[in-house]
C-alpha cells in the first residue's frame, strides 16, 4: 500500500526501465486490467499501476469524483519521481487521463486511451445511477454477470471464455459501496477541454465496443489534435484482456514512434 497525498491507494511499480508509464483502469477494474500489457511493456518503460479510490484494493473514500481521481493521479505521478510521464487509460480511466492532460499538459508526454469516451451520454448517466443503487441493494453478482456478457465481443465469449471470466471476477471483487460511488462519479463526468491536450494520443477501440463505440472514438479522435485511432476486430470494451497481443503491439509501436520523435 502506498500513501498518496490525498488518500491511500494500492500502487504497484514494475521494475522496468526507461520512461514512466502510468496505467489507469476503468470502472470495475483494477491493476489486473493491465496485466497482459505490463508483462510486455516493462521491457522498455517503468510501469506504475494503481487501483483508484473505492476500486480493487484501494479503500473506500469520501468525495469520489473525476476531479478527485485526477488529483490522486497527480499524487501517483509525484510518487514516480518523474516530472513528465506517459499515461494509458481504459474506459472511465480515459476520462481521468483526458482531464489531467488538459489540466497539466506539461506533465503528460503521451496518452493511450482504450475504450475511450469523453463523457457518458444522457441515457447512460441515469443507467449508472441505477447501477449504483443496485450495487448497494443487491451486491455485485448481477452487475458482474450483465457486464461480462454485454461488454465483451461475441468472439471473446466463444473463443476466449477465460477473458469473460476475468471481467466477471473483476466486477465481483469490487466493494459494492466503492463501485456505487464510482458509478455516481462517472454519471456526473463532463468532457475535458480537448483543445488543451497537446501530447500525442492513440485511441484503441473494439468494433463491438458498446461503451466506447466507434462513432464516439472517431469523434474523440477528431476533437484531439493529431490523435490516432485504431479499431480492433472482434473486440468488445475490455480490449486489454480480449485482444492483449494487438493492444501490446499497438502500444509498443506508439511508444517507439514517440521515442524516435523525441530523439
């Protein structure tokens, strides 16, 4: 457990080399969302993975919001000892990364946004609040079953059932109250100022991602100057575990191109 400035967060540092990359999971995720990536990316980068407040192994906290998550991410960056870092986010984590990159562009060297969205659409905001209420009243099992089915692709369910099991277990392991508070934080999320984001950005989304679907990804790529978009075939919302090889390859090439430009 590592002591962040604002609250205690579970933080893992992988003994990699090179520039620092901080990995930010999404709603219902944890550091393990990124396990398939960490085993490859640690060859070229120092990796920092953490569970954001109320998720995974980080304890429940008061006042959970996108703004508080951004402040916590700044604390993790401070703990890395680096003045400038690379970020990768998944789902809700992409909103946190976008806000930080807009708020402190001098801190962010590049971003990879997987299953990204800028803010929830109106219908999703109500659904997230309903989900928070369900987590509190019924626990996580029904939510886990529904998301494991709806958020993964048809191909994943047929050919990679272990990935579906991973998603289900990731949801099942969440503290219901922590999950509920993060649902409410996401329901209130507003888009970052994309014109203030100046770093290189790679967006990755699955062609069967219903949370961050292709039209949303394309709109976000258009809103962020110079952003690249890669679409993964036969992939749902949990690309890090559904298509780990493709995600690893895309992230490795993106990092290599950025290092070449910097040199």
